[in-house]
């Protein structure tokens, strides 16, 4: 190994940035190669006519301790959603708040008939099982079957549980491992969803700031072989170690493995962004769409939660479509506009379309084939596809990859 060879990090997504940050903080020589022109990977935002539009319905969490260790609330201020949702079904409109945080708030949903006593009992069991899962407990099977067993009422299941968690996990049927589902439940039970001031891209930008001079944009890796990265332009780069902090399909390609179909690899999402100068709801609460034939999963008003999403006097509305697998859905913009306006109880003509963001590769699918056995010596993997996909696990995997590279 030549002394001047850096540790090469391929990819400036959250895991790659966390890896580079950790290496640099410990005095290591690191070089980051990123094929796009921005940092953040799947975490990010676009700015259209002064409106910040996140890539899908993305949130951070107040209990992301690994993220906080590198990007503090001071570096990227994050604002809380209220814990709960307004739930709109074909028959009812109900404000449902977390009873553990708002004990008296369960009265109105009970009186309305939307929440049954059995739902409160099922929720207690769900919390208990989620706590066990967070401590390492294991339950076999899929989340959908588990939810059938603990017996939420059909109305609460279809109006709240299914749309909320299918939106978080990007799986309409909740055909995800029970353990992964329960850990996600525990995350929401013990923390609050958040949006950062200026949009989700601000988290990635804050993560990248200390290593900005180590990142090279527009550099695409084509293959890896021990300590050498072959570039798409025909060049090569050597490193003392190589960290593949790339999306799972790119990682497979760089390792020379056969590709998987998109619907086997990814869950997809789409978000339609609107702006308006009309009066919008100001409570920091999502509105879940439990209507049977609606194209939406939820809607929210980002400007009611965090600063920096729009100029003064302008509100933004994000309408998140029901999740899919691998490909962007077909949609009718007018239908989405009307559906979002109905959820927010506003006039649809007040909502001006800004942009639609399709993210076909939004979240890795569960049970992907293992990659570690196909990894050459001196190549280390990072990314949330190695664990339960989330910002927190992306950061954790990046830190662990850095520690492995430095130890070696």
C-alpha cells in the first residue's frame, strides 16, 4: 500500500458522507467520488421558483442519535410534527393524537366511533412488542399478518395504521418483516417526526460541510477490483481501502453481480408539490387519506412545520401518492389537486402546481440478497440497504465502514 493512497468513498449520499466525516475527524486521508452534482443521494430537495420541494415525503426523527452525533440540531435546525394525524375516510374526519403523549385526546376519537376500545388495547400491545423488538426481540413473519393478529378494528386499521405505516415503509400491503415494522413503530413511539429548516437537503449539506473539499462531483465509478476503482471515462483511481456507499443496485453493478429487477430492489414514491397564497392549516400535523379510491397516502403543509420552504406569504402543500414498487405511477394532476384540497379543507383552485417528484428508487426492498460474500478484500460496504432502511441506519453504516477502514 502506498502511503499517499487515500481511503476512497464511492458515493456522497448520507452513508458516504458519514463515512468520510468519520475518517477525516480521525485524521485519515479520504477522497469521495460522486457521480451526480449534489450531496445527499436519496435524501434531498429541489428548488423550483423559490419553493423547496423534498424528494417524496421525507422526515427526520428527533431520536436519530447517530445523525445528531454528526449533524446537530444547531447545525441543521429541525422542527417537530405533532404526534398523530388527522384521518379522513369515506365517512369520517377524525383528529387522532398519540394517547401516550396526549391522554385526554383519545376521548374525541372514541366518542366519534372511529377509535374502538379494541384499538386502544391493540395499540398497547403494539407498543409493548415494539419495545421488545428494539431490545433485540424477534417475531417471524410479515407486518400485515402481525397486524391481523392483534386485531385493530377495520376502520382504524384502514384509516390510520395502514396509510401511516405504508407511507413510512413505502409498502402498500405492509409485506415487510415484523421486526423491521416494530422497530419503526418504536421509533415513532419514542420520538417525533421532523422537518429541517430549508428542506431535507439541508441535512445532507450540513453533513457534507466539513469534508466539502474532499468531494469530487461528476465522477462515475464503473467497477472495483481490490484497491482500484475503474471509472466510466476509462480512468482509474487507487485507494488504500474502498468504501462502496452506493445504492444497492449500483453496489451490485460495481461488484460485477447480476442486476435485480427494479420492483425486486426498490419501493417507489411520488410527491406532488403545490404552492398558494391562500390561508392554509397551521397545525404541524399530517392528514392521512383513508379513502378507498383516493390516489393519495397523505398530505401536509411543510411551511406550517419548518422555515425556509417558501418565500414570506406563500404556503407549500405536499401531496404524497400511495407507494409503489420500482416505477413511477401514472397520475391525474387535477384529481390529485382536488384530493389534496379535500384533505386540507381548502379550495382546490387555490393550489398551484409547482413540480411532481417521482422517486422510483426511494427505499430498498426487504430481504435483498446478501452482498458481503461477494465483496473483494479491501472493499467495505455502507448503506441503509444493509440494515433497516432509514437516515439513522445510513449514518450508522457509514460510521461503521469508516471504523473498519481505519482499523484495517
